[in-house]
C-alpha cells in the first residue's frame, strides 16, 4: 500500500476522531483543523468504528473521499457515534468508556474469481440488484472465518441470502490499514 501512515499519523487520526465525537455529543462545534501532513491530506476512504467494553457500538465509513483524510475521519467518527442505525446515538455517559478503531482503505477492486480474496488482507463489498454489504478485513479474522463464510456473512450483511454471492453478484475487495487506541 503506497503512502502508508506512520505511527504519528495514526495517533493524530485517532485524536481527531475522539475530539470530534466528544464535541458532537457535548453539542459543541467540531474543532477546525489545518493539517500540513500530505498523508492526512490524501483523499482516501475510511471507516471509523466505536466500541464500548470491546463491543461494536457504531461503525460508518466511505470508500471514496472528496475531502482530505483527516476531515473524512472526523465526519465518519461523528456518524459512527450518532448515526449508525443499529445503535442509539451515543450520550454523554458513553464518553467515559469508548474506544476507537480506524480503517484507512485502498480503492475497491472488482474481482473475477473468489480465489483472489485473501482472508485477513482484504475486506469485501458485495453488490447485487439493490442490495449491498461490506465487511472490513479484520471482521473475518476476529470471527475465524474462511473465504466462503466471509462471503456468506457479507451477503447476510447486505440483507440477502447467505449464498446470494454465488450468482449475479459483483464482488469487490479492498485493503485497509487498521489501527486502534491501545
């Protein structure tokens, strides 16, 4: 992956995400930032996941960016905390116990064969008719899934039958630099 983030970049993005969530929940304006670092100014997709007590509490992202990475991280952090439809919006009492994980993405790449999927290295995006679903690379590792189970679960996430990927679906892979608060 070209233009890899340094440890300092990752720490900075995690700080930006945390500050944005806290400001949003406390109904304060988001901090206005000026970043000079080229890697944080790159237009790259990302997902921000919020966890409380090690359990997912919200995760939202975008594959493409029309703004610098640091701004997209800020926006996705607030969305993960307040707009993930699977969870209630975070409240002030949640601010004491949340942790963050950020995945900075490589562009989507359509595949011709599922043999191209490397579990642990690739995330999946599946599209069929009007259904679409995504799972980040670390999800398959966390659950110990093989390639077919990963495909099945991404189909289920898209609201389809588990085997819907086998016929008529467009399957894309992507890589991610995944990092979290210690």
